[in-house]
């Protein structure tokens, strides 16, 4: 999710990709509600409930254990649909 006030690059981030990209707003303040840190990957279910969070500054996505954890969160979210 992109922090409110940093919308300028959204078109570039989304170009040619099918990954969900959320843009926070000052009115919504999801960063505040979810206590988001920079480089958090937040996996949501269909009701926008947080299933899991992995911070890519702390956990390297090139490590199999990090990728596995993210995949498990996504699978959990898909199973709830």
C-alpha cells in the first residue's frame, strides 16, 4: 500500500502488472489504522481484514522462507473466499 501523499508514481508501479496496489488517503488513514511500516507487504482477505504482514526491509524476499511465508498468507486468504 502506498502512503498518502506519495501518489505520483502509482501509474509506473502498476504498469504491466496485475498485483493489487492500494493507495492510502488522508481520510482513510489505513497506514495509521494498520500501523504500517515502510516496505510492509500486507495480505488482506476479501473483507480487507489483515491476514499477515511481512516487512521487506527486515525479511529478504529472495530468501525461500520469506517467499514461503507470503505464499502461506495468500493461500490462507484465498481459502477464506
